C-alpha cells in the first residue's frame, strides 16, 4: 500500500493550516472525513482528510492543533493508516481500543481553558455538534462551526461532481416516487412534522428513483430534498437534469432548484412549517437555516429503503446469478494463471474481476473498490491494491478477494479467500473457524424483533474459543442499486437498535487477520425471510443469495460438525444449480468440480 500523498507535502499543508489557525485564534481544528450529506463514500471535492493526511480509507477524523496532528480510524484501517501516515508527523489513534481517547476527550485533556476548537458545520451532524459543544463548554473551551480554511490551502481543489442524473425505472425499483414520497410524509407526521428535509444522498436517490455517478461506486446525485404535501424541491445542479428527468420529477410533484440555494430556501420557509430533520444525519450548517421550523427526529427513509419489495428481491436474485457467473470466470482465470506459473499481481486480479463483471447485463459500476490482498496484505482489512506497489501473487499463501458490483437490478458484495498452492494446516484451521462462524449466522433462526447485535456472537464464538477475534462488524445492510453500506440494520457487537426484518439484505462476513501473515474473510449476502410462526410468535431466518463456491481445499473437516459439512454441500449444490445454465461446458465442468461434496476426497 503506497502513500498516495508525499509526506513532505502533507507536512507543508498542515503547516499552512496552522498559520490560518494562528491568525484566526483557533487552537484546534476537527476535520471529519465526510461531506455536507454526512456520507461514508464521498466525491473528490470533499476528500479533505486525504488531502491533509494522505490517508485513503473510508472512515477517519483528523485533529490538528498548533503543535500536533492526529488521525482517528477504526480497526479496518489500522495497518493501512500506519503505513500511509508514515513520515507525515500525524499520530495514528486506533479508535475503539480502551487506551485510545475519543476526539472530544483528547481535546478536553489537551487544550487549555478559553481555547477555541473549530469545525466546518457542513461536516458534522446536529447531534454530534450538540454533544461536542456540551463537552467543550463543561471544560471551558469554545466551539466555532464556521471556519473556512480548505480552499485557502487546497488551491487546486476539484469542483463539485457534475455527472448527469437518470431515472431508475419503476419496473426495476418496484415502487414509484409518488408512493414513496407519500410514505415518507406519512411517517414524518407521526413525528409531529408536516414536511421533511432529506440530506442523505442514498435516501434521496431511493425516494425519487434517481441515480447518478457523482460518487465513485455509489450511484447517487449530489443534492438535497425538501418534501411537503404542497410542493417538493430537489436542490441539484440544473445542468445535471435532462428534460426527461425534469418531466419525471414534475409528475411526482418535485421541482428543481440550484444546489447552492438550499440554505436560502429553508430560511425563507413560513413560520410554523414543521420540517422533520434527522438530527443524526443532517449537517448542522444546513439545519440552522430552518431555525424554529425544524422538528428534530429521525429519518424514516432508512428503514423504508432497507426493506426490499418483491420486485427488488427478484432483481437481487437475477443480479446474483450474473455476478456469480462473473466470479466463476474470474476464479477460473486466476486458477489458470497459477497453474501456468505466470506472474500476476493483486491489481491484475482486480482487473480480471472488473472485466468479467462488465460483461453482465445491467452492469453499472463496481459497488466499492476491489480488495485483493495476497499474503500479509490480506490482513489489512480494507486493503486496496495500487499498481505501483501491488504484491505478486505466488504459491504459498492466501489471496483474499472482497468485491462487488452495482447492477441496475441489484448490488452485490462477496469475499472469498483462496489458497494459492497447497494451504498449510494453520491456514485450513483458521479458515474453517471463520467458516464455522459464517455458517452459524447463515443458519440462525431468531424471533421477530431480534437485532444484529444479538446474533453477532454466533459468528465469533468459534474464534473466541481459541483466543482469536476480529474487530470489524460481522454484517452491514446493502442497498438496491445503491450504496453497498446502508442501515439501519447491522450485525455487530455495538448495537444499532434496528431489528432485522423480512426483506432486509445484509452481509455475513466474519474474518481473521494475522498481521504479517495472511487474512481470511468469508462473505455472502443474506436476505431476512419469514421462517415460522408458533405460539411464541414469528420467527425469521436468513436466505443466502450470493452464488460463488468457497475454496474446498481450505476446509478442515475434522473440526467441522456433520451439519456444517452438510450446509457447505447444500450451498455448493445451490450454486451449481443456479449458475450452470448460464455457463459453457468448460465453465460448467470447473464449477462441478469446485462444488462437489466436501466428503469427496481430491
């Protein structure tokens, strides 16, 4: 993993920022890695943390004081951040570890009474700024949420994205925008509001059945949305809206206004407008424009969007077949390269996956940058290879591939760990521990109202019994031709308090990472489905929808139960049955071999 930014350039940029801080009377600046929509994935215009640190991960908060610079990130990026921050003078803060203070507590412990902390109010939620202000006030510290410094340092900053907006057909989406708007407003009324203001880009895309390519791998359009029974407004660059899209929006009662007019529009709303804002997902700078018209609450869109309708579920199944075919062809090509002794790298693996997925009907883009980590790089949880430093794939270790695509009728995300050459006993044992956790989730049956946090230990228990673990979540929600990460549900140790409901699409991805050796992750997507109703209530289960074989050579049968072996065999039979009609004879023969029973010796 290379530094994408020269350390000397990073140090120079931080020095320039400190000069602005000194002249403005600011003692510390917080720089969250997000945008005015509080997105996880962001356009190049908002890659401020990357510009000031060189860190390329998708989760980070940077703090710059007059004497120090620090970057907080989670366990997915510990190894990557350590490498990319080397030489920059920026201290890595490993978020979530007991010894690591939070950003707020660090500032309180470090700064002196009367000092000033600054943050761009476009990059912090209403809830987060309220919490920050309260903590700083108790310590006698000041907070300012208007501090413009980025453009003064980043003089060649990319412009806001300008990709065109297009409609996602209702025949694929399964529900028209008028119906969705009505449902959102009905939910807003239950929270005491008459209108709603939506900031989250994936929520806007879902409500209006619009898509774009403003953010890499996320088919969303840079915009804000105001909904009311009388009139609704999409705030977006008009150059992105074709006459056909404008007509479709008007048919569902939505007009278009310039993106930069949102604050003025909200300020001008009549008193008593009662506009619902999600205080966790709306930037404080925008929300302050509503003043007394704001009704603090939570967006109903996340849950509505997470529960896929029957049309979407049908699309997901079809997309999984095309994605599975692409994976079979990719794995065959990789296996052939190894067999012929040809030299290839991690980026070659990513290229193969992209080439094969592009052949699939309805392919739009990858759903995230492909993770192809060989050997020690596989232990970097969100490692993404670069051409100048990609490792050569050779016999003797494991290749971890985490990849997915956005098709017009579904979003995919899967991880496979592949032995390159003969795996060691340790590799097989560790892989099997991970798979035992994966199977435990895949076969779970749970009552209505169960949250992912209540299932998470099932995936970890086989590892925990041997003193092993992983720090990332076991599962995240997945969008429908939308963001690969979505809420509100998840499967993780820290509870998000969202129950798993029929129609939700969630990942199942336990792992194990041994620094300097190898990484293992096994990921399928699962749909929550109804299982049975008894005198004790309704019970749900998971339907695995991803279609791709696991590496049979990595299973250690002596540590598996009969039921676990049967699950793998049943899964592989399903993969063969669903994919084989779309394969040619050679591909079908390969898949038959890859999916034969674990009990059949090589």
